């Protein structure tokens, strides 16, 4: 989660410090999901994004929920005047759907690395000189094993030439 720290916060005339007022409380387990989805929630909520950019947003995380506060009277008043409660904060149902879509995209991008045998078989079948010389019999497994051994030996020879 990103934080904005202003060492001259008390001295700047743009902030009227007040006792922090609670804006929204969302059920959230940060121990399971981490903190990055909260940044996404803040980005999608116009009022929270505005307060974050001005440096007036205070976020408190608990094991079961997250609380968002504002500690500046001027910016809190601007939030109340600019947005209604339904428009200021991103709806939780839509946020959950949004996070599920992002999770699916991330999972879809991750692919399992193929094993060496799978790589060898793919290389064997993609070789233009490779011809199927066997049928589905006991001899076919022997012939296939011989083809794989030939391919392995050719690779070893190529590696030996490259290393020298």
C-alpha cells in the first residue's frame, strides 16, 4: 500500500486537522490477500483516491476489516459536497468481481514449464525430417523409443560441439 508522508503537514495552510472521521469500513482480511488489493480499491473509489492524493487519507487495517478515515476538515467537506455516498466509494460487490477478473487473468498467464521429455517429444514431432515409421503395436513403442534416443544423442552431440 502506498503512503504519502508530508513532514510539514501541520505547517501547511491547506489542511485543517481534525479528529479523524470514519468514511467507510470494508470487510477485508489482509493477512490472506495482502495489501495491494486495497490500493486498487482506493484507486477505484473517487473520494478515497482524492483524499489519498491530497494526503488526508488514513487507513487502518485489522484482521477482519479495513477502515478509511479523513483527518482534514477542508477536504472532508469537499468530499461531501462533490460525491454522494453511493458514488464516492466503489461498491464492494463490484470490487469483488473486479478482483476475481484480475485474479483469473494472472492465473491464466502463469503456465507450467514443460518437462524435458515433453520438450523432446515436441521437438521430435516438429522436426520436418521426422516420419512416422511405426503403427500402434509393440514394435511402435520400440521404434518410438529408438527415435527419442536418436534425438537425445543428436542433442548431446550438438551440446558437445557448442561447449568446445
